[in-house]
C-alpha cells in the first residue's frame, strides 16, 4: 500500500463514521519509575505476561520519551504541552531548596491555570472519565483530579507513599500522605496494597458507569515499582536467588534479549557504569551482596505484581465486551530511579524496620540503589533525574482498537513523547486538539495515530527539547545535544552551567561517543534549537549560562 493510500485509509477510519456506533474507549496505564528494560517484552527477565500480550497484539515504541521525573511528566501528559509552561518547570519537592525559582511563572509546583486538560475535553465530548492512583500535580483545594475533568477519582496526592496502609504513629514522610476520593479526604483500609486497591477502584468505576452507555477514558496511575520496595506476602519469594549473580550479569542477559527482540534498528555500544560513589558487585562483601540481591528480588516481584493487576483490567475489558474497542496505552513516567530517597526525602524513624528479614514488608523503607537502576536502564546511560537516555527514554506499548489497522507485534522506531498522548486521545475521540479553550495554552504535542497505524514511518521531523534540574537536551532526528550528569556524580562547575555533548543516537544510543568536537556545525544547529526552546518555554537557566 502506498503512503498516500495508507493516509487515505487512516483519514477514513478516523472520520466521524468510523466509530459512529460505538466511540472508542481509552485506557492509560502509567507505571512509576519503571526502567526501560524491566518488562519481558523490552528485554527483562521479570515475568510480565499481560504486558507482553499487549505488545504482541499491539506495537512497542523504542524512541518514546517522558520527562526526567514524575510530576513534570504528568503535567505534560494531561496538558499536551511543555511542563515549564503549565507549572512543573521543576517538582514541588525541589522548590523549598530553590529560592530563585519560587514565584517564577511556570514553576508553581502544581498544574497551573494556563493548562488545559484532555480529560476535561473528553468529558465535555461525552466521555466518562475515571482515575485511580498517583496524582502529584497539586495538593491544595481545587488542584486534584476532580478539578481537572475526572468525574470519579481516587488519588494519592503525594509523589510517593508506602504501598501498604500507612503506619500509625510513624513520622516517615511516606507514611504521612493524603488520599482523596472525588476531592474528599479518605482513609485506606487495613488490607490496602496500592496496585491492587487502585485496580479495584478503577474496575468499580467502570462497572458503575456502564449503564450510562458512554465511552470512557480510564487512567490507572500506579505507584509501583516506585520506592519503597514493598510487595504482598505471596510475591515476596518469587525471585529468590535470581539476582545473586549481580549487576553486570543481569545487564548482559538483558542486552542479549534486547538484540533478539529487535528493539533497536542496529548495533551500538551499551553505556558503561557511571562514575558514581556506588560499589561494583565485586567490591561488595557477602553480606552486602545478600542485601543488594534481596532488593532486586523485591523490585522484580513488584513489577510482576503490577503486571498481574494490569491483567485484571484487561480481563475486565474482555469480559464486558469492551477490549476490542479500547485504545490501551502503557508507559513509565521516567527512567529507573537510582536515588536513595530515605537519606533526605523520607528518613527512617523508630517504626522503620529495614532488616533483611523485613525487606519488602510493611515498615521497610528502602530503594534498590544506583547500580540496579542502571540495570533497569539497560542499554542506556544514567537514570531518572537526568536528560540522558536512561532518564527520559521509557518503555511504551500501545494496543489499538480493532477498527484501526495495525501490524501486530511491530516495533516502531519513530520519535514520540508523552505530550503527544493528549492530541492522540483527542483525535481518536474526534475532538479537535487545535481548538484551545479560552484562557488555556494550546496543545503542542502531535497525534501519534498516523505513526501507530503505519500510515507514516515517522512523524514530520522537528526538534524535541526539554529540561529538568538544570539538565537540558535537544533531539533532532538521530542527533541529540545534551548536558547530563549522574545525580550522585559531579555537576557542571560554576561558570560552566552546561557540559554539552553531541551524540548520533542511530549509532550510539548508549551515549558513549561525544561528537561535539568533530561536528561543530551540527552542534551549532542543535544549540540554536535549544535557545529557541528555552526562550519559548521560559526555562530558568543556571547562572552564567550563555
């Protein structure tokens, strides 16, 4: 089929007649801090049969980007535009330590009034809109999902929380969190576990709304596998001994599977371990290895348990006859998390039990650490919080309604980003993304439907740029200009706010060979694109930046 014919077919399918009898549903599933290669269909050893089935029946995207951390990603997702424009130029948790950003437009730390919400647009167009899970876009009155177009919602307002019911009397930050249902404060039950409870809530909303006969948009915003590492008892020992071989052995296995799966168009050198103050496996004592292996065992169990709950959502759609008419989108909100949250953000107290025997259970407060995060980021460099590929490239799977053409099991190599989802959803629902509500910012992302259906191999080329925590990037075609450093490493020196490096991602997705010195013209073009982006988005640049 010629390109023009494919486009004509797509235009016909997306006409008002294509879904006239039954408008398409949309299910968005967001994992929290999941690394690029954690699930099996992206090279991981973790059992994720439900996501793998979605991948076999749908498409995987190998060049899909998010922001480098969770709330900026969520702001781009909901608004369809850059996080600096809609209040999340940085995270709310950072603002108390960044006086220069306080009061600056676009750095409010919550979704500001200039943002539009595709959930509201869908609701206005006749969709039922439901959400369960992590919000992280504002905690004050009028800032929750009920104010942004969700007619039913159960939300964790905070950025992180215990996956179990909070411990009474604990002063640990993850035990002192806010839950809301439809905007009203609620307590979670004694048997609460995040992934299961959010799934139950969403299924309940879907069931309750079926009698209305509306199409739905459902948002499953899971907090797994975000720190703290916790999982129900039945999953605690599923991966016992699986990670005793250490970081490099697991990373090598994943690299081999990534090649077999065809996630990348060609060969390239994987990123080496970062130069950070974290020991290699060989430098650990036997006791340290036991703890490190146990952490990854629990993390893997969390991912499998998440997949099981995603399977419950899918089974519900199948049982109710809605699966074939639902666009299902799965992705992570950023790269794998290498930071130790308990050191500063949420330190332990007398109620915490981080003994080896209690790891993964209620009351434990541990992350899996930088070296395991690098494994989750295989084959990329660095991790969450950075603009390197390991921080912003995320796994993405999209399962299209049966009415749309798709070659099942394909890997799409076209570049896309999380702010492209809002216009994609609106296009599928027949809502013009170009029509901007009064007082709101326009959507600047682009619909992915031509890419997903195979009408085009890639969207029309245009630079893609972003910034978080003083780490900017620009990607234009196969070329990426970036200033990235490990969170535990050495940041740029005063007077040199950015250490620009230039990579050809077609040959070097691991970002191992800096070509800035040999490609001065390319460097200049991408730097000019950065300047245009920074001025447009209102990026607060470090002192002494050019």
